[in-house]
C-alpha cells in the first residue's frame, strides 16, 4: 500500500511495520541459500543409506543461516522466528520425507495399466522424453505457493483474518494473551494505522470520472478534456476539502469514507433528477396521446352530423367539473362506491320550458340529476339541501336526440318513462362518456339522433297529463341561443357554427404552431371578454382543492370576440366636417410651425388600415399651395389673416381671477390597493383570454365573480383565472 503511494507521488509519511518478506527469504531464498535449497542439496547427494543425513542437514543449515536474525540452532534441529511466533523444527526424517523416489518411468508404467483405478492414482502430467530426476517435496511446496501468489495478484483479494481465542474449543473462553499475540503478529495494528493515516478509496482517473461525471454539468455527459481537470470540477462542485483527497499520476486517492458517501449520494440524486425528467417527458407524451385519442373519439360521435362551437374542438377533457370527490353530501346521494365518470352543472327544462339548475352526475350504473330544496322542518329549517330529483338507469335509456346546429341542448329519451330536456356546456364530452358506459352495460351502441325538429315526453302532474312537447331549431345570428316558447312548441334560434366535418388539431400541428409563436415572439391580440359573459364558465377541479360555490343562472353566454385582425375593407371612421373648419382656421400666415399637424400612422399597420389624415380636397390643395409659395419665397400680404383687437371685452376676460384663490392644488388621494391572491396550484391556460398560473404566483384581483372565474392581472397581463386555484393574501 505504501509502495503505491510512493509510485503515485502522494504526500505521505511512512509508517514502519513488520515485513514478513525477510522470513520468506530465509525459507526459500537462493542467494544466500535458504532452508529449501540446503534441504534439496542434501537430498541430491544422499545415497540409499540415510544414517547421519539429518545431522549433515543440520550442520549445513547452521553454516548457511547461522547468522540470520530469524534463525536459531538447537540440539535436535533449528528454530525460525515467524511473524506469528517462534516455531521449532526437528530435523529427524527431513531428508527422507523430502525425497521423491518415484521416477518418471515408473509413473508411465502405472499410467499404462488397463485398470482404471490404478491409472487414477497417478494423474501427473509428464513431459515426453524427459529423463530428469523427480522434484522434491520442498520444491513442490515452493512452486505451488508462488503460483497461488501470482493468481491472487491478478485480482483484488479481500483477506479475512481469523483469531483463535482458546485451545479448549469452547464458547465464552477468552485467552487475552493468545488473542493479543495473534493480533500483533497478524499485522492488524500496523494495517489499521496505515488505513487510518492513508486513503480508504483509490481509483484510476477515467473510472472515477465516468462514475461521478453526472455530478456536474461541465463533465456530463461527456468530458473531453484532461481527466484531472474534470475531477477537480467534480470536487469543487461537492465542496470537498483538499485535505480529503489527492491526485496522483494515474489515480485519485480519497481519505475518509464519508467523502465517498457524499459523492455517491449526489450521484444518486442526479440520477433521480434525470429519471424524473425522462418520466415527465414520457408521461407528457402519453398524456398528449390520450388527450388526442379522446378528442378523436369525441369528434367521431358528432362528425358530419352536428355543427361545432369554436372553443369546443381542441380543449382538454376534465370529466368532473363539479368536484364531487370533495363534496360528501353529493357522494352520500349517489353512493360512496359509485365511481363518477362525468359531472357538470346543467339546466333542466320542464313542461312550460322553464329552466332549473341541476347537478348532472354520471356513474357506471346511472345518471343522477341533483337539485336543491329548502328544508321546511327541523333544526335546519330554511337551509337548502341537496336531493336527487331524478335517477336514470343506463339500461332504461332509449336514445338521445340533438340538433344539427351548434346549440347545447340534449334530449334523453327513456324507454318507459318521461324524457329529460337538458342544456349542457360540454355535450360532446358527455356523449362520449355515456356512449362508452352504455356499450359496456348493454353490449350495443347508444342510438344518437340528429334533427332540427324533436319531441319529448313530459312528466304527468296531478290530473293534468304529461303529453308531448316539441322543440324546433332555427338558424339565426349570434353564438348565444335564443329561446321563444309558444304553447307546446319551443323555438331555439342560434347562429351557424363550425362545419360538421371539423376535426381537432393534431399534437404535431399544435407543437409546430407553438414553436412558430415562440420564434416570432408574437401572440395574436384578443379583445377583452365581458365578465358578465363568463359567469358560468366551468372550473377545473384540482386534486385537494376546494371547489367554488355553485352559481345558479345562465349556463352559457356569448363567446369572446374573434382574435382575427380587422378585414382590409373595413371603413375608416372620420371626424365630423366641422373639425376641418377648425383646423383650417388655425393657419396664420406662411409660418410652417403654425400649420396643422396630423397623427403619424401606427407602426405595423397595413396599407389598408393605415391612418389617413382627414380633410376635404380643397384644404389639402390649399396646404400644398402654401408650401409651394413658401419655398419660392414670393412676398405676399397676409395681414388679412391677423386676429382683430379684442377690445374692452377682451381685456375684462383676460383679467379673470386665478382658480382656487391662488391656493396650491390639493394632493390627489392615492388609489386604493387592489386585493391580491396567491396561486396554490399550476394552471395551464385553456384559452387566449386566460392567465397561466404557476404555484406561488401573486395575482392582483380586478374583479371577483360568483361563477368561480376571477379577472386579474399578472406580470402586466390581464385575464381570467379559476378562483379555486388561489387563496387571498
């Protein structure tokens, strides 16, 4: 370990510890000859008689290694001072056990036997034609040990030191002196000292850089510069003290394991961040695909059958526009185990075509129409309570009738009961959801009829009897439907919508349009929508957010004015002719500074819409003539254009008292501060007149509306935003 520090030029204070290499040289060294060499030499010179050979071995060992500090002679043999302790060796029988008298020709003879068992006793691999004498046991031990060390050095070994606490082989028997002796001679104390003073982690530059490059933006994903500079950037990013690491020639050394744990933690965090980015993009892609699929399914329901509203083609589907999950009273009415597939505020029309507000909730089993009734008795007298006005089982629905125009009216026909005449804002989404549920429940498609003349059965009321009412749809002007009841017939007039074959935009086209808008840094301007026209716009219901209070009133009003620019043939509004006379009367003499000036054309306006200075042709010609005479410098008498003397009356008028008696003008009162609110959730704008909110944005409230959509200002932009996404501050 310390040799590696020296090779890598690491600043290091050497720590002395016992090196067992000197004992290994005593046993297997060649110069001077070690114990194995002396033993092999004695075995090579001995003959059949082995008497006195062991004493001869002892004498030669004393001669060769008698001065070695780890070798000691005694009367029956010799002693070696190993790192683990002192070991005494008796030389009696050393030479006989070391010799191998099994010559190669004898091994070949036994390997040629026809008996498999005999052949298995001699597995040695002999070189062909070899006539050398057999190796000794000591030589085999040395060869096998060196081969084992070579194999270990090819890998990264992790040693396990085993300590024997006693000689009795019993639990809870601890011999302290024996354990201390083993700890000392296993080199554990020196190893721990080196580890504490040294570096616990070391890696080549490239391996370290490839593992921790993700920690910094400069080194991720590829670092093409010097590896040392890249590692310095990583260490600077994690604020690691320079005393905790060193850079060698080819490796980095880190001292404390805690520093390495810090790098690993930051690496895991970065992977987590990138994984979230990938996950976000993955979810966004499939969410867009799902939204596009929903739009296409909804379009197929009314494609080439019904006109579409301008703002209903490319909007997203929410499903629950009431927030049923956050209203226990509604959940108790429909059943807690019922899964809400669609919910919306609708208008229900009765036999006299009078409207009443209802909460339409569609589940997998039934369609609920929930209203409010005033409690007449009990402690809650006078309060309004939700009640189920009608429950329509999915199996009992016969068909649904709609008109071919862009209106929002739907007639739900029942098989053996009276029908329901409703007005829905999101009728296309409702038809898509109820068609799926109807097919899952009954196994066949839900019949949809499109006609401009429809009939529906009404409920029997007392002795008066139900009967049939008729609804006629007529093409008119405007985006808002006009209802004209006449007896048992209701006439509904509405302007033309988008063609029946209109399809939603694809994701690629929307992205291409957004990229063009970002590149041009321009956005089509849109007229301000009147707040009273969006009272009942539906609110998106975020998870965990409180829904806005229910607003009873009109369901849909006129849409905002179009965002397209004015046509080029639009007439220019001019001031009255009297203004020309005033402008002409102000010209005095030939002084160009006193001529009437006109406002310059607005920048960016086209030739058709550019401002033209108004004025009759005679006045324009007169101005041209004046300019011409001034350039020619022809003297003319202009005294007839001088203003006459004001006289006494003028002097009196000029001596009027100063307004306010000369007192200074009072300081104007500051405008009252507008109320503000803070965004609780992110909100993606669904229309051009809406504000896009980010969590934490502070919005100035310009006007609050009971319908749940407020009008405010954010970063200089004014627009609408949902009230249940914010809280006042």
